[in-house]
C-alpha cells in the first residue's frame, strides 16, 4: 500500500473510532435543563405586566424570573441529598435560622418565602386603605391609616442596604418592622401580614434611587389588603 493510501485509510479509521466513541459517550450539554429539585418556583399571581405602570413588566421579568428563580435553584442545590429536601419551606427556614454552617440554606430558603409573600401582597388595582377588622386594628395600633403609612414608608427608608419592610402581628399588636437581607419575621415570633421588598433590584429599573417613591407607590397603588386581612385569621 502506498504511503498516501495508508494515511488516508488510517485517518478514516481514526475518525470512525472517534465517531463511535462520541455515539457511546456524548459530551455533556451545558444548556441541558437541570433535574427538578424538591422546591419549585411558585407561579406569579398575575401576568408580568399586570402591575404597570407602577412596576414594569421588565422589572418583574428580572426580579421574579431571575432573582427569585435563582434563590429556588440555589436552595435545591444546597439541600440536595439532605433531610431538608423533604421538609416544607417554613420548616427549612426554622431549622437553619441562626445556624452558621447552614447560612446559605437559610438565606435562599427565606428569600424564596419572602418573595412569594411579596408577590401575593400586591394586586392590580390595589393600594388605598383597607376596611373591616384590619382598618380597625391599624387605627388602634397607629392612630390612623395615614399614621401607619408614614411609619411604613419611614421604616422602609431606614433599612440600610438591602432588606424588607413588614406589617406584622406580634401577639395581639400590629407592628411595622424591617429586616435586613434575607431575614424574615417568621423566625422572630411575628406573623407577617404584608411586605415591601426594598432590595434595589425590586425597584431600581423603574425608580432608580427613589426608594421612598417606590414604597409610597406600594402602599397607594399595589398593596393587596384583602390578602393582608386574610393573614389575621
């Protein structure tokens, strides 16, 4: 066999071997979806554009579709193969709160819960003043709805850096509290009724650095008071 013919045959044989190997063990696909985990991203209660013009569809797309989803993905990653993967989300939060080596689990679990609660606490055509027993309790705790709104907005502004402002019950009393980063009233003996996310990613595309305008808009045009009232039961 001539040298040129030999090299051609050898090359063809090598290609055949490589093709066979590729068919037996294909390389991993980096874009393939990951296996489903124990925790899922809850659906939004409304369409992404439903809160416009107060929160844009673009903000919701990033906030819900990327930030919230990332917390869910990380929670699944950090709990995979552990007993926590079989626990309800609230139990995961309770069991990891204040445990240094479980901080990553707590942060992601609490953020999943906080965000889900935040979405439910808004609705198209929301805001204004509540009625019924919630209105009565707000008057009792703060003197008036306007006084409550002032405290809520000021508390949201007082949160240095990332965090949340909440309307909660503690015992028989309504309170406005703030939490930093992923912290949540669930681990402080308080029952959340409503929350506004004051992380910058919640408002920066629409309000830039005007956090006060965002929190005021939340109260005036977005707050789902029927949801908040239901938490009193």
